[in-house]
């Protein structure tokens, strides 16, 4: 399994890159960190430093976006779809994670 990305999320990532003048070859690092009301929180950041990569990183490319995820986070995120919405329920990236047993009401954190 991998981490997938929707067309809306890919378009928003490309727009952010352009606005913030981030190199096109910078990877989007997806991760999980401790925190939030449910115990785990999603983390997104651009990673343009090749020295930050490890042998255990999982790499995916979809819709022109290169995603990278450390192995510990990948255990929580395998099969997850990254989406972007700008509707009435809030603007931002959303993770559709089939591994999450419980999420907080705002959707910012989860538990397994």
C-alpha cells in the first residue's frame, strides 16, 4: 500500500510551491507526531534537503507530487489518501486514514 493524493491536493501543493518559491523537486514529507486530543497528529512539510532522507524512507510519486514518509509514520499512514478542501467545514489538507480508529472532532488528530 501507499499514500495517495487527490487532484485537489496536488493542485494546492503546486500552488503553495509557486507562492512560496519552493523548488519543484522538493518532496512533500508526510508524517505522524505525538500530540492532539486523540494522541497522534499529521505533519506536512516540504523537504528539499537530500541529507534528511534515510534508507527507511518510503517514497511515492503521484500527480506530479513526490511524497516521502519515514517508516514509523508509514505504519500509521499506509493506505491514506491526502485531500484538500476549501468548503464551509474549513479550508485545508485532510487525511482519509483507514487505519484511524478514532479522530477528534476537528479532524486534526487520531488514534489507532
